[in-house]
């Protein structure tokens, strides 16, 4: 297996990206192709102790975090993220991992690999730490406006991903809304509710914001606007709550002692809510494998994202997703997109 | 000052509501009118030690938590929440507090007191615990679909409320979106951005989910769907994080000792994120004062909601909000609603 890593993408690129890629190569024994400026990358690789099976694929450009995604991808044909997906298209690599501009990663993935037949809107599936294991939140930012049929497709794709890649069995699927009753929500959600209800998915109805971390639902479907707000809010809350707990404890002698004594439980607690543990968010609906990482990814996050990509490839998630979409929709789904 | 409390509304009504009302009456020396079944309420009052200035206004009906709001309010003309707002309309009380069906509270408030002239959509302003004090999130559930001009009005109303009731000076106003750049978000947000940018408000542009608790923005504007998800997600996260921290600590002897020793810092930490501290969410845009409480409100939450209602009345927030709306929009705002 060979995984392409966009070595120029991310707030801490290339150092953290290269380090994480090397860790993945060593730990998992997979081949990595770092895409980016060969001179810089060779230096980075040299500054790390062990290198595993790491190759460099040179390119001259990189998309910046604040560039308009579509424009950047069209203009920069030799950018690391676009070149990485082109390697996947040619079959030189099996998957692409990037912590760069997520809109550009999405655009490059769709433009280069294309969409799965009949999928109108690929989506990003965020993996959140639930009380009883990961929760898949889809979409977390690819589509700010969605039609009901798009939401339903997100659910079908996430279901296939959760079963084949995360080992879930018949995961519970919920539709994110403002109340549990069928009548609650906006029109888009109410119509999507009907589609889910008629399906073979283990649909449990509407769920609310408070259910995202409750562990009572494994797949939560929403549009990319709501999902993005929810994802970033939860990340922000973990950060602020951890910080404030520390602040409160530092205020007293007893508290400082507690901090000293309690390293292990506090560390386990912190890890439970750490996005790094999940590494990245798969791009579902493209005709290939792409993992979008947090811009601020550390080397650990990159390593775990590569691990997720490897699982995705090994478990033939793409094939199973296509089969699943065919079973649900049959040929000619386009006519159902309303 | 006299505040009507819907004594039949809420998961723990009437016990918790009556207890909270009595606490408020005693602590703050204000008159309370409990609206509900007089026999039940007299018994509840009797079971509490001190009663303060508490009166009972009898009514025969109550709206249940799961009833369709509008239908229930229209049908149940003698329901506690409707009667409470009718007392406000007649001038017998200065404000209404309810922990009942929030949709019904909203509907009863609008139907009975009417809207402030030119406000097309009243909204619920949620108060969240920010790092540097409360953050106003508007709307948290009154309007699942909003036009850009509605979002702008929410901002103007929240600004007037934050300044006159929470003592904020020139609070920073942000528009909740999926990225900081002006171009990010859906069409509704992009158009609202332009309205905010032209205004006199201290508009800082788009903010993201992670900014809600950062303390860098005091007023966050969004539609009621997104706001409701965000509010409930944050409540859910606080609950689950507190629980998991405890679970981790209980796993070891050291951890159990920490829990025992650390009561005070842990309690301060818990309080920092406790929605009870803010009590309720004001209904902005109605021609009067209404506070919507969490369905699961404890007596402390009810007491604090009554305190908020009293502040709202004392500080003449409604008058100031009307003046503020007039300054921003002038007469004939309706034509601007697009």
C-alpha cells in the first residue's frame, strides 16, 4: 500500500506532516509518498531519526490556507494537493491525506478522482469522540446548502463507511434537528426524515445537539453548515474546558497537588476528547480515498489520519460504499434527487 | 415589581418552579405570581419554609412539553403559560418566566403581547458561559429559517439587551459561519454580513463554532436551527465531560483522593459551565418581557431566571431596545425586510 501525503499542507507543515508520515511508515510498515518541494522535504526527512519507506514526489506549488479553494486548485496545477490526487488517479498511490486548505482538498479530490456514480455531493465525515466510541458526523463542511436527498445519501455513505471501516454493526443513524419529533426542524430536515424512514438504515429519527456526544447514536446527518459549527464548537469546548479546569486547580495548593498527582487520569480524560486520536475526516463520495485533516494537525494527528486511510483502503470501503449506494438507490438515482 | 411564573411548566414542575420562585421572592424581595392550579400550588407553597410575597393566579390547563406549540396555545386558552402572558398584557405583572414548552412560550408571548413595531421575528437569546463572562447566542430556536434582515435584527436586539441588561459596553458582534472570511457561509449569512458591516454595531465579522466559548466575541448571531444545535451540544458536552472526568478519576485510588480533596475547584469549574447560573433565555422582540427556561430547570435555574427578568424590567431593556431599533432602522423597516 502506498499513501500520498500532502507535505506542504497544514499550519505546521512540512515539519509535523513529515514527522507524522515517518511515524506511520515505521509503525505500520506502509509506503508513503510525500508530495511537495523535494529540497525542503529531503531536509525534513534527514532531520528525523528513522525514515521507513518514504518517497518524495516533487512539485513546485502549494495552496495556502486562506486561498479561495476552487480558484487555487484550478490555477495551481502543480500544487501538492492536486498532484497528490493525480498520483491517486494514475494508481501510483492508494489514498491521499492532507492537512491543508480543506476546501481545496475537497475540490482537488472531486476534480481529479471524480464522484462515485450517482453521488451528487461528496461530503466530509467528521469523527467525534462519543462516550461509547467514535461518532460519525456528516457533513462537516463540504456542502453549506443541502437538499433532502443529499442528506439521505450522506447517511447511506456514512453507514457503509462506519460498517466497513470502523467495524460498526447496524449503526444507529440520526438526523440532526431542533427536537426529536418528526415535525421538528426545517423543511429540508422534515423531507429527509421521510427518506430515511423508508430506508433499510437503522434510522432512529431526529437527534439534538446534546445527543452528539451521548453515545446513543453512531451516525449523525446534517448539512455542512450545521456540522461545521458543531465540529468546531466541540473542539473549542474541549480546549476551553480543559484550560479552565487547570486554571481552577492552579488557584490553590490542594489543586496544584491534584494536578501533580492526577496526571494519568487527566491525560486519559484529555485523550478521550482529542481530535488527534481520530486524525482526519474521510471525504465520502469521491471515487477514491481522501482524508482531510485539521489545519492545526500535529504529527500524531497526521499519523492517525494515515492509519485511517490505510484502514479505508484495506477494508475496501470504497467498493462497499458503491455497492451500498447501488442497493439503496439502484441505477438512476439522479431522478430521485429533488 | 411583580413577575408571573408559569408554575405548571417544566420537567420538574410544579415543585422545582415553586421552590425557585419562593427563593427569588425571599432573596430579591420581589412579588411573584404563580400561575397554575391553585390547589396544587397552595400545597407546594405550604411545603416550603418561607414564602415571601407569593400570590397564586388560578388556571385550569397546562401545555404539555410534547404538544405542538401553536395548536396548544390556540386551544388551551386557560393554560398557565397563556394566562401568565395575559396578566402581563393587562399590566398586572411586569414579566413572565416559564420552563414549559418553549415553542408554546414563544407563541403565547407573541400572540398575547405582540411584537415590537417593525420586528418581524422575535428570537430567543441564549446566554452561554464564556471565558470572560456571558456570551449571547441569538437565535437558539425560535426561527429555523431566517432571512438576512432577520439575522441583522437579532443582532440589533441582542446588542441593546447586552448593553442595558448585562452591562456590556459596545459588545463585539459576530456572525456564526463556517469560516472567518466574508465569502464563507451560505447565502443568508453572506447577505447578513453586508447588513452588519454597514451598521453602527461593533461587528467583528464571521466567527466559527470554536469562537462561541473563546471570550473573543460577546454576541453571536445565527438562525434558530444552528443556534439550537449549538446550545444543546454545549450543554451536552459539559454534562458528558464532567461525567467522564469523574469516571476517569474514580478508576484509581489517587483519582478518588483527588475527587475528595478537590471539591472546591471542581465545583467552581462545574459552575462556570452551568446553564443554571444564567437561568433562562430572554425572548427578544416581543412587546414585553418573557424568559424561556430550560425544560429541566432546577429551582436554582428558576430563581436565576426570575432574577434576569427583574433585571430586564428594572433596566428598562424593552424601551432601550425599541429606541435602538428605531435608531438603526428608522420608521418603515418593513420595506427593508428582504
